[in-house]
């Protein structure tokens, strides 16, 4: 079994910082292969569809504009959603934080007398750690997405927001199912494994009285909720039970039904490389004779309003959870999702997680990026992730630079000294000369540095550094100019 | 104990405070909505025949089985499809034309059937609201001819009748067709599928594993 | 044509031969070059690590320094990206209206090396001779931030004797990322090893780029591994002729 099964912690308040958290993944060739394979499949499909879509950039512009507009008018659109949903027979609740949301959901389920609940995959429910809470309260919680079942039965954590079990290969799935479904006969063929999952869930769909879903979008104009999926378990959960609870981040709202003409075109292509995913469902409130007659929406803040406040960072909330950024990310490709210590991994996780925590946790995540910009290129709602990463780094530094501990951190010290040197050319030249002498101490006979202490040692772990030349460019130029003046 | 109302106030207050500094022209910031950029393609330029051909191609890419007919040969086409399925028991939405319930098969008309009863049928036949050629999408608005949602969910085999006059090329054209905002929609773009295991696309997890379409040239 | 050379802090200190090659190349093409001795750094390292105030000071200094330059040529895409992408935000938040005006006036006169050659001088054939198999690495800043596009390829395609081997997965980051290379050294190394697989697969003798930052990272590993390949900034290739081969600059 993949070593990643050993305790990845997706709680930003206690997770290891990214550099340390990434180490087990980097040393796991199977994981890196699984992740690269999954990414390559989606990327290739997505790439073909984007080339084919001649108005792709125009769609991105519109998607970004629609989401920005919704966020800038969030209060009134949410109120409109609430009014329409309620008029259609739904109940809308508002939760400030994870604790309130969990409590609200439990109360609704208790009132319905439900001691079992089926779930459609929702990262928001993982964000608020809903499953352990409900289980501790004595309820049985059944995930119904194939990937989520794999994770639930295998006691593992998601590592991607669209394909959460992409770090697990077929023989690993076979092992999980064979054990937990008591099917030692199962082959590792994906077809057979999928059929086993279908059988396992069928009874649950027909009998469990309550379901919990997330929401891809909320439609203010109609009080509608939109769920985008592939397997059909979503349709099962939101059609068959008596009670349906939809947990949705407050940022999910779109102004009008017609805005889906943009969002649906960009979402499927970005998330799974399809023109349209197999099933998309929309429902408003309660329809007599069709589907759950008891419908609740729990709107979740949990730090989102604090992001909304910041003009530069507000764009983070445009996210439609497509996962394209992590598929494009060269860092994610090597580390997978668990290294990010959050249910939101990859580039979006690196900016969303610390902000949801109001910069009190996950401060290593804004640095978990080489700022290559691949994420920004693919984001369907044009979130300038590199720009936000840099801004969050500035926030982290502003927090940290006041602390005495960080004063003597070699990198901080080095950067402060460098700033001083860059402020005066004379100082910089002097530093260059001293640097040459100091570097000379580490320079080997081949003219290269093979090993350095402290921060430098992080470089020389895997790379040599060419020794400092005995003449800087400016020294060469000055000599040349002097020679010319002397007429040589 | 914090009430739901106070939760609402807290969240809305924070949201309002967070967005208070955004410049607005006019009292209702929502008037900015009409000025949002929409330079994307809002209608296609394929001929009717090409559009229908594209729809068929896209449906088949997702392994839906597609056949064509004319209005006068529709019942024959339905008969052909049902016979080829090797299935006997079918459920029909209450608004399905009686002519479509071709003889030689067991028909149950949905009148508050239980889930167990629907589980017991072999397939379902419905109409549709619209089909989008570009993505091979069929839109069900769950009118009487389309039936409530469980009818196209539990049975393993679904036959959907689409008139070519219901076919549009692009997704925005579908939205342009919608006159009354729907409260229930299911957009279907092929049979259920998953790619969660090693990205291998497996057809048919939950939801009908077999999607059949008859395109009626009207 | 007159131009002022902004050599960049790291080229000045670590890769002076790149500067020498740029001088030789541009003077050969008839450009009159000057070099402001007061120059130090554009502030990128500080900006990207979160030291905004320090980055602002350096940015301001740079703008003042080049206020009167006809053209500023910079042999580093990442520094040009810093100026174009981050100076505006820094000046918006921390600068004065005067500074913002000065910057707006300066901005059109900032050129990365390949931009200067292709767009400003209008040349693709710079008269270079470099009889080696070479692969070109597209740095992320060059690719995505300042959109160099096919300029590097147009220049390389005209170099006599050069055998250009295309690099697979050209748009994938090499893992340098500035301080990322030490703050996340292990991840950086993992990305590096994956990148090197692609680079070595080209069987080139040289891996070139328009940024010594990436080349320092790639070349440092090549050297550590005794790989039969070296890195070389494109300025050295373009400056090389039959009479002044690249060794002349080293």
C-alpha cells in the first residue's frame, strides 16, 4: 500500500509545513507515477477541447466577470437566492463557521429521525470535517462517489478536488474493496471494481432517508442548486431520499440561470476534459411528487467573508473547484495533494487555505510554488494565483518579521542584508568582493562549489554552484572603459 | 444558543461590510450585470443537417445508441429499439403519447409508482426538452412527457425521443430557448461514467448504463 | 541606436560572461551601449519572498536610474517580468504619483534581450556561428509572463552550424523558482530531475535559455552528475562567430 496511507493530515491547524509534508510523496515513485498519469490524461483531453473552442478566451473573460460581479454583490444575490429557494419550499440556513454548520446539519438530521445519511462528494463537507462529527453523534455516513468510497473504505484522505483518489492505482483499489466489501474474488480490473461499487451502493440509495450534497452553483434568480457529476450517484442522492441537505459556500452563487451557459462550458472542459460531464442536475426548492420533500440549504461562511473584504484577494473566491490549476501545476505533479495539508490542495489550495485560516495557519503554502504561472493560464475564471501567492507571502513576512525568532533566521537575515546592499552601489560592490573571497573558501579545484553551509546547503544538496568569477561584469566594463579612455 | 436568524445576520453583516467599499453606480449594483462582457459564441452556424449530424456524432462518442426516423416511422423505430434491447418491461411518464407505447411489451405508466416498482422495470421511454449538438447533451425539464426524475434514473436502459426541431448547436442557444425558468432540469451527456480508477473511463456506475436516442426528422 | 545595459545583480556577480557576450553582440550590431555603474537589483528576490517594502526601494531606484535611457536592455526574462508585472502594484501601493508617471514613461523602453534584437533592431540573423547541438529551455517568465513567443527560436534558427533539438514538455517549469529552490529544495530537486530527463533526451551538447537563473539550477545538477551536457546563456551563442567563439567571452 502506498506510504501516503500513513497519516497525511488534512487539517491546516496541525499539518506539517509543506516542505516537510512533501517528503513522503517525493520518495514514493508509485504515487508520483499515479499522479502524473492522472494529470496527463486530463491535461491531454482538456488541451484538445480548448484548441477546438475558438471562443475559449472570451468564455474565460465572461466567467471571470460573472463571478466577480456575483462576489461584489454577494449579499443581495444570496438574499435573492434565499427568497426564491424558500418560496419554492426550501429552508435556508446560514452558518458563520464550521462548528455552526455541523451543528445545523446534525439538528436537521435528528429532526428527521435519520440515523443514516448518503453523501455526494463535497469538499466543503470535508472542509468542515462533517463526517467524523456526524459519526461521533451516532450516525452512519456513506460516501457514494466511487473515489470517495475508495477513500472512506481505505481510510485515506483525498488528494485532488475532482479526482480525489488519483493517487491510488487499481491494485490498491482492489485490495481496499476486497477487504471492506468482503470480496476476495475481485479482480483488479476497473470495470469489475466499479461494478462492485455499484452493487454495494444500490440498496443504500433506495433506503437511506437523508442525503447531503454540496453545490457547484447556486442560482440567485431561481433559488436553484446545480450539481455537476459523472457517475449518477449525485442524481441518486438528490432524487431518492426524503430529506436533502445542501451545504454550500457563500461564494457559490451566480446571478442568473443563463449564466450557466458560460459556467458549464468552462467547468467540464477544465475539470475532466469533456465538453459536458454526463449528468448535471438543477433543482429549486421542493417539487411535489418529485424528489426530496424536505430540502435544506446550509450557507457556509467559515472565513470566506474575510477574503471577500480584500480587494486583491477577493478573486480567490471566484474559484469553481474545477481542479485545472492542480493538473497544470509542476509542483503538485511531484507531490500530489496530501503535502498541502488541506482538503484544498494545489495552487488554489495554496491561496485559499491560508486565507480561510485568516493567515493564522498554513503559512508555508504560499511558498509551495515556483511561481511558474501555469495555473493562471488554465484557470477558467482567471484567478491570478501567482499574484495572490506573492501577496500572501508579503502578509506572512509582515507577520513573521516582527518575531525575534525569525530575526536570526538565515534567510530573513540574508534578505535584509541584501536589501541594504542593493540600496547603495558602493555597498553592493564591496559585498561582491567579499562574496568572492568567502565563496573562494568553498570553491573546489574544478572551480565549482560542491557544498555550502546553512541555506546554501539546501542548494548544494543536489546541485553544484559555479564559483564566483574573479571579475564581475561591472569590473570588466570599468576596465574596458578605462582602457578606451587611455586610447587602447 | 445561537439562533438561525442571528447566524444569518452575522454572515450577511460581514458580507455587507466586506463589499461596502466597492464603487457602485446607482443604488443597485446589479445594474452592472447587463454590462458584463459576453463576447463568446452565442449561436452556431452549422446547417440544420450538419447540426443533427454533429449531435449524432457526439452522442455516439459517449456510447449512446442513436437512430433516425421520420414522424410517420417513429413507432416502428421505437418498436425496433425496444425489440433490439431484449427487454420487456418499460415504464412511461404519464404524458407519453400512447402511440409510443408500442405493443409487444409490458408498459407501466408512472402514477406514483414506488421505487421498488421502478427498480423492477427494464427500461424507460421519454421525450425531451432540447438537445445541444456541440456537447451531445439532452436536456430534460421533467414535464409530463419526460417524467419525474426517478424514472430516468433507476432503470438501466433509457430511450429518449428527440425531434430535430428541438436540436440546437450551442449551449447558449439552449438557454435562449428556455422561456419559463425551470425548477427541475437534468442535462444528460451520455451514460454515467467514472474515471476515478487510474483515469480509465468505465461506463455505467449508477444511472442508466444504456442511453438510446431516436432522432425524429420533423 | 543607443541602449543602456541593466546587467542584473546575479549576472553581474555570477555570470559576467553573459554580460560580455551581450556587449559584443549588440556592439557588433551597431548599438552604442552604456552601463550605469549605480545599478544593483530590480527587487524581484525581495518581492517574491514577501519583502515588499525592500522590493519597492529597489524598484524606485531602478526607475530613477534609467529615467533618461533611450532603451534599457536586460538579459533576463524574470527581471523584465518583475518590472512589467510587479512594479505597477508596488508603485500603486507605496509610490507617489510622480513615480508612477516616471515609470509609465520608462516602461516602453524596457526590453528583454531577444525582444530588443527582434522587435527593436529588427534582426533575426545576428551573424552568429555555433556548431553544436543545442536545446532551448523556455523559462516560465519568458514564456508566460512576458510572452517571448517564438523570438528565441527565430534567433536560434539563424545561427549557422547550430543543430536545434526540440525540448519535450517545453512549457513545464524546471523547478528553480528563486528562493523556492532552497525553501522547498526537495520539491525543487524533484522537478529538476524530471526536467533533466527531458533535457537529456534531446542528446544536445548545450542547454540554452534566456535566463541564467534556470540555467544555474539545470547546469548545477548537470555538473554534479558529471552529465555530458552544459548550460549556456543564449547571449553567448548569439555572440559567437567564427572569429570570436564562445570561449572568447569566458
